[in-house]
């Protein structure tokens, strides 16, 4: 990479491969981060959805760069989140789904204090319904922890909606 950078002319752009293929990326290897930072004049992070990761290209490079900033997309994300954090408009609805259930479960108590509605879908919804004793899921599906799931259906007041003080009838369906 250093050789390619040395041959660059004004106006050239060098695109690197996905850094997640390098084991040093996910361990925030200081030497790797230093190598990345050494070929840049400015570090701009515009990857909001990855900024929580302690990876070399996010944390390490920023720590080793002389000029650091955020991009326009990151700025817009921060402004939007600040607005709904500081003065949420009603109805304020949060939809949680996807994987990484243990990390998201930690956020639910906070959301219950500030949101009008919390909607859980995907594996999150299945996990909550299962915890409430409702048979849920879809063929071949898995809950957090690897438990197999069963076909979805109305929970009849016993699902996540009831747990959250919401509707008496809940239905688990994939979020797509």
C-alpha cells in the first residue's frame, strides 16, 4: 500500500480491500493501525454503524492521525439521534430486531422509560416471546442460545406486547 500511495498523483484515489479480512483489524493491532495511519493526511470516519467497534481502522487509526473528523453521514446520524434523545416527538417508537440479542436486551429497560412503543422483531421478538412461555418461531429458526423454534402464531395476550404493556394480541413475523 505504501508503494501505491507513493506513486499517487494529485486527484488519485486508492481504494483498499475490506480490512476485516485482516486479523489485526478486529484486534485493534497498534502496528497495523499505525501502518494505516502513516499513509493518510486526514482520517474521516463516516461509518456510524461500525463506530462502536474497537477496530484498528476505527479506533487505532483515529488515535494515530493528526487530523481527525467525521463525515456528513455520521454528522446527520448524530444530529438525528441527538434530536430524538433530547426531545423525542410522540409517538416515539423503537423497533429492535436482528442478531446480537444480549447487547440489545440491555437497551430495552431504557427504551421502556422513554418510548411510547417498543417493537421487537426477528430473533429479539422470538426470544422475548419464548421467555414468556409462548411457542414461537419458524421452521429451521433458532433463538438466542441456539434453541430451535416453532411456527409463529397469535400470542393471545401472553407475548412481548403484554410484557411491554401493549396490545393483548401479538404476532411474531420476520422483519425484512
